[in-house]
């Protein structure tokens, strides 16, 4: 699987699966901000997804170096 596809899968799994993501999408453009707790859940999902993506990239770079 291509690196970009794997990263997309990570973000889809970590962020888009959160209930807060669906609520934020539904509220988009309404001018009403989601509650802070939901925004914190989204932020943590993004942080986890970014961390896993960086680990995946580091593993790929390491594999290239050892080949």
C-alpha cells in the first residue's frame, strides 16, 4: 500500500470515526461552535493520527536505509 494511502487510512480511523467529527461536520457553516469537549476529542484524534503517521514514515525511512 502506498504511504499516502496508509496515512489516509490512519486519519480516517483516528479522526473521522469520532462522534465529535460527525457533529462538527453537521455544524459546519452554521456559525455555532461545537462544545469544547468535542473539540478536544477532535484535537486528540488529530494528534494521535499525526503521531502514528510520523511513526509510519520513520519506519519507511528506516526500511529504505537498511535495504
